[in-house]
């Protein structure tokens, strides 16, 4: 299908596009990592992996929040040594920022253990290394996560 002349022409067109700056980043414009959506400027400082715990009716439970640049977030929970009865699961959330407050709103289950409900989080305290706040759900109280540096 691709003859010699057609292949050479296609390579020449691609080379010209690359040399002309097609697809280059504009300085000062946030760029999303491959496979993620556009960067939401308000989320600066939030994307990344955060690990800690939250407390609900089942007791203190391990928590990993994986926040993408576009606000998509995975809430993964699991048992801790201090609470082996907790069951593992995961759901998708959406992160939004209002001033210093970060709100994580439940979207859909990814792995749903029987008897568990999705919750929302509101981080009322946030630094580059820590988020802590309230867990909005039946029988829930608080959460704290620390940023994992890569």
C-alpha cells in the first residue's frame, strides 16, 4: 500500500511538521503527562500519590489517593496492621480546589467490597507534603495522607 515515493513523502511531511514546531509546548502552559487529561491549574501541588489512613465505621483503614493532573483520583483502601478486619477496595473520585480547600467527590466503584459505601473527602489543611480533613460518609470522621515523593 505504501510505495517508495509515498513513504518518502510521508516522512518528509512528518519531518517538516516536527521542525516547524508542530505540537510543541508553549512556555508557561501546563502540560499533562501522557495518558492523562489536561492539567487543571487550580490543582497545582495536588496531583501525585498520597498515602495515609481514614476513619469510618470499620475503624482506621489504609488509604492511598492517586491524583491525576486533570483531577481524576483513585481512592484505594486496605487493612492496616492495627485493623486487619478492614477490606480492600477502590473507587474513582474527582478532585476540585476552592482556595486552600480540596474536595474529592465520589464518582464510581472500581472494586466494591460488600458492605462498603463510597465517601467524599474535604481536605481543610494542605501543604506540599500533607493533606488532612473530614470524611463525609455514614460513621466517618477524618483522614490524613502524606505525599509520596518519587
